[in-house]
């Protein structure tokens, strides 16, 4: 072999070596740059028992999907709509790959929702809707049916009608739908008084209900036959007040014709009341916090390019003394 060929072989070998090194470095950089998939849940924080249980089940569902897919996750809670909007902006900045959001208030979170969409990030809305906004998917309970089923229960028990007190949750879409469902189904011989908004909280509900009862003329109180609350925590607050005394007289005595109290969500304490309370008929429409797990599964399906339901409405079931034993669960996080 002459010297020229030897030189050519050496040069060719060096070129191949350099190309291999460059390719290896390039591949390494790509591997370094390839970040893990990040799935996140944004919730309203532990404002009441149902919301606390949502956080519990969200964490459980996230841990499951990240373990199965080698992803990463974040679960953030907000005390108000402003904080939630800021948290969503931060998640966008972190490059979140899919966001499941329970909006504190749909109208206030609309801008944040649009920002998520503009960043081409899949958005799954859970529970509370954002008005005039179409996320990639929605998972929610059947709020309108909760109101309608409550009305049907009242219609059967009070064929001649009665006065119903309504105690709402807040000003989000959820109470609006529950009230609308009730109003569409309730018989014409019923009347309704709205006591006010409770922010879904037991203590707030107690104070609101107590003050309302103590301010009313007995003529009005004598007409009350049922109380339609939008959450078990509200109903439990009402039951607390009924056991209180004011000026030596039990407050329940001021409502001599009260027969029925309705709640919703799935609190174990409420189920105990349904089973054991003999003074009133108590029932609750299921609105299980476990629904958030279906929302997380929907987000995971989107990330894996699998089929999913764009709108998933979880049915509600009426729990009363006839079936409450099936729902009692001492291990439930929703006490």
C-alpha cells in the first residue's frame, strides 16, 4: 500500500470517528433536553369536606398514572380565584403537558383557561364549568339531576305541597344547575324561600340558618316542611342548629312541621344521620369526590393519544334509609 492510500485511510477513519463523536454528543443533548411528561391538577383547596376528599383522590389518581407511565405530577390548591390563576400561569411556564382543573369560580378562571389553550396544553375541566368556554374534556356530576331528583322526592312526600327552604353553595355554575333542575320538576303547589349562600361550609351554614330562623315570624316557620341544601356539609350545619337551644327553647320546636332535609355529596357523617335520625327524613344525592379520578384518567388518555369522552357526566344516586348501608364506609376519607 502506498503512502497516499495510507493517508487516505487515516483521514477517512478520523472523519468517521469525529462524525460518531458529534452524533453521540447530539444524541446526548437530545436525551438531556427531553423532559418527563408533567400532568397536573389544580383544585380549590380544602374549603369543605367534599373538596378535601377531592384533593385526596386527585393525589391517589396522579400517583397511579405517573407510576404506570414514568411521568411526573403536581397537585396544587388555591385559596381563591386569583391564586388559582397565578398557579395556572406558573404551570404553563413549567411546560405542563396536561392540566386538570377544578375552577374556584368559572368566570374568574376563564382567562387562565384560554391561556392554557393558547399554549396548546390539553385542559380537562372538573366539576364547575367555565361559561362560554370549550375545554378539551369535561368531567362533572349531574348537577341538574340532583335538583330534579330532590324535587321528585319532595313531590312524592308532599302531595299537597309545602314551603321549602333552599340553602345554596355559592355563585358558581353548580348551585345554578341544581336550582334549575329543582325548579323545572317541583310541583306548582310548592313555594320556595332562598335562605342564602353558604360557601359550602358547615359553620357558615349554621350561622346563616340560625339567624334566619330567629328573625322569622312563627307564621312563616309553621309552613316550612322541607329544606333543600346543596351539600351534605350545609345539611349537617342545619341539623346542628336544630339541636340548639335559644332562650330555653330548642330551635327545632320553632319548625314544628319540618319533615324532610335534603343534602348532596356523600359525607359519611351525613350517611350516619340518614341511618339513625328519627325526627326527620334525611336523604342525600351522591356527588362523589372520587369523580376527580375519572378526570385524571381522562387527562392521561389524552396524553397517550387514547380515546376519551369529551363530556363525561357522572350519574347521581339518591341515598336514603332504604339503601344507606351500601354507602357506609369507615375507611372513606370523606368523613
